[in-house]
C-alpha cells in the first residue's frame, strides 16, 4: 500500500488540486460548480497561506488525494475550508482525512489559534460524523464570529476548541 504524506501547498500542484476538488464536488455531490466559481483555487497562497492560515495536500505517489485549508480570520480563530479526499483514499485504510485534519489542528494550535469554525452542507453526512468524531460541536449559524467567511451553500456549522 502506498503511503500518504501531508505537505504544504506549492504551486506545482495547482492543477491537481483543482481537478480533485471539482471531481468530488461535481461527480459525487452533483454540485454544479466550476473553477471560475472558486477564485480562491487559482490564488491559494494569497487566499489561504497568509497570516496564520495555510493549505495542505495529501499526496500519494505524485497524486493529490486530499486537501484541507485553514483561513486565519483573526481573534485567534480559524475557518476550516476545502477539505476534500478522493473517494479511493477515504476510510481507515489510508486515514487521509484524519491525517489532514490533525495537521491543520496542530498548525492552528502552534500558531495561537483557540477555535476552528467550519461550514458544510446537509448533503455531506459522512463529513458531519467525521467532524463530530474529531471534536467538532455543531453550532447555530448565529454563533459564528463576524469574520467567518460564509458560503451560500453552507447550512450546518461546527466549532472545535483547541486546548
């Protein structure tokens, strides 16, 4: 079995990142979304890798099999974004999602963040279970910090405190 490594985003992976994210959004969840609808994907360093934010990749061989991002929204808070894992690399065998999330949470703690917020859709039921299993608590939309970058598709929100 090939090993999964987690690394910070570099530009050489831009096309593979976009391909993975669009594939999951369109093919698995039938979300009619394009690259142009997500300008952040063409400007990852400027959008995510600023202040205490970052963007990570799960790599297997030369393939990008997962992504996760953390936006620094100020006030020692972060917003988790762009968590996608190729269907073939989900589950306990590869543990890709957990490796990505643990990297993100560790980074947040090391950079002084105390809370991570995220928004998701009702469709992503497996994601809800994953986040809850990993210490995220569902919260009301009204409990989000003012600086949280709301996405119109998000209807369910979570918070994880970092000790």
